[in-house]
């Protein structure tokens, strides 16, 4: 192989495919075209057999189209036409191609959504008379970027006469693509702005945030949407436009991932252990998260059960990643004491226990008040009777004194602050005189007065305030003769 003319020589040059191995089997004597694909781009080759006296010698012009650019069909047709003209006339001057080969095209790096695994098989497509495309230009106008082309090591374009010249055992092993339709490439671009709520799109394991995805127009692209704290969602995007920007339409059915670590359960400020958590009736295991729809997560029913504690039930918003702090309350229980009840089971306070305790408390309080009132009334009655007896006796004594006249031998004095109570004071001398008079009194009146005085002496004043000062003779005369 000898290079005649090269422009923009680069890495593609080392990928030029040597077609001599299989061209020699076709025994082609007329001009034909070959299409080859590799990861760097597409080779469109114009091949002319050389009439040098031996078969298997060809002159070829490789037109390389990088995979990162899109060449307009009209530009490709002009380049192919000029290259074919130069090869047909046997010229080695290709300066007329320089203007077309010097064009600058936008470089578009992309991700091929449907990469094709190439096989060693060969294929062909017919053009010319009695075919769907009379001219090669009409066929190229439809585009050479077809996914089914890429499956083959080489795709040949020739007319019916050339096909018929190929040995039947060779042509029968080649795939006929003449009736295949044509695809139009399309690109799905990442969103121009960040998606809400921290959502990210992935294609496989790679973030979809820079290069577009190349697909066939009218086909679907499956992307994975990821959101912190939620289950991944696979969404399908249909690409209908040649250059379409990703846009998420409608409501996305997110499911919130609920983990055991989200709950912080405590009892009186201490971390609780060995409890069960139920989320919307589903048991949450420590090493197995559960997922619930986002709408349900915004108002989820939480139930926590633990031995020795009251069951906890509450509605909480679980749609955020913030931890949820919950406090349990210990059960109130009473355990029976005593030798006979050491093994007795505790019973928990309920409304019957509370009502009974209240009733007996009020009953005991009422009995205490009733008994105290009765005792107080009894004491007051006894005190009143004692006072009445003392006053009655004092009155009786006064009446007897008035009737006896001068036979009285007493001194009355009233205790301050206690009217009606008389205190009798006697001197030793008066006592002796009274005893002498009582002995000499024959009519008996003196004995009655002595008895009355003796009775009054048996009931002295409560304060025991007795005047023991001896009376003078004149005072004693006054007592026996009050009229003086």
C-alpha cells in the first residue's frame, strides 16, 4: 500500500482497514464503495480495481469522518464525487479536495446509548437501476450513520451487475441490507439547571451531567434518578427531537427509605434498647430498611413497643433525613409484699384502682371529721353541766343565809371575771368560835349554817384563791351582825 495524498493525518491513519484479504475473494472488476466503522469514526472508501495484468490490485481513497462531528450529507456527497473523479482519471493531484477537507465542524463529545458489537460478517446494499435508489448520492443523502451498518466488518455498495459477478458461494454469505429503513440520529442533553431536591440523573453508573446521549430519533432512553434518602427510580425518556434537553415531567413516585438509625429512642434521658419499631404497621428491622411512598412518609404512624414501658404511638414526618427523637414512659406497677405473695404478679394501675383508692380515702377522712366533732360536743356538754351545778349550789346557799339572819359566819368574795361564784374564807379563830357556838346552840339553827359552810368548803374556787388572813374582833362582829 502506498500513500498518494493525505490531509489532516492523525490517529485515524493508523486505523485504516486493509481490505485486500476479502476483496480478493469477490473478484470485483468495477468501481465500488466500502463502509467501515471503528470507535474513532467512519471510513467511507472508494475502490477502483487496477488493470495492471494481475488481479487483486486496487486504488482506494479513504474518507474519514470522526465520530464527534456531524457532516452534512451534501458535503459528504461532494467529497465522494471529487475523490471518485480523481481516482477514475488516474490523477495523483487531489488539491481540489483541500477546500472541502479543511472545513471546521463543531466537535460534539457524546455517549453512544446503543454501542454496537461488530462481527466479522460482511454485508452489502444495492443502488442503481432497478433498485430503490438509482444514484449513490440518493443513498448517501439518507445518512451513513446507521446502527445496523455498524454490526458488520464491512458494508459494500454496488449495483446489480457487480453483485451478479460475485461467486454465489461468497455472496450467499453476505447480508443484504437493501430493504432496511434509515435512522436519524438524535441527542439527549443534560438539564441546563440543577434538578430540585438534590436529584441527579445517571446513565448506568455514570452521572448524566455533561455529555449528551446519542440515540436513534423516536426511541427511548432509560435513566436512573437518584435522590438522597430515597430509593433509586428508573425513568424512561422518549427522544423525538434531534437535540432534546432532559426535562422531568409529572410527579415522580419517590419512595422514602426508612432505616433503624433514624430513630433515637430513650427512657428518662437514657438510650433505650431491645424495643420494636413499627412504621405504618410494618416491623422495621435493625439491618433491613423499608421503603414507603413519599406521601405516606410525610405523615407516618410510628408505634414503639418495649417490655416495662407504655406503648408509644404518634404521627411523624419521615420524609427528611433528620433523626427522630422519641421518649418512652415506664409502666406504673405495684408488686404485692409479704411472705405469702413474694411470687405474686404485679398489677398495673388502671381506672378501677384509682377510683377505689379515692373512695376509701374520702371515707376515712369523713369518719375522722365525724368522730372529732362528736368528741368536741361531748366535752362542751360536760363543761356546761359542771358550771350549772356550781351556780345552783351557790344560789341555794345564799337563800339559806338570808333566812338565818345573824347566825351567818362567812365572808363572801367574788373572783374577778367569774360572776356567780363565791369564795368562803375562814380563820382559825373563827373556826374555834363557831365550834363553841355550835356546841351551845340548843335550837339547832347553828348546825344548819355549819353544814352549809362545810358544803361550800368542799367546792372551793378553781383558782384556789383563798384569803387566809385572820379577821379582827370588830370584823367578826360585823359578820354576825350585818345590820350594824
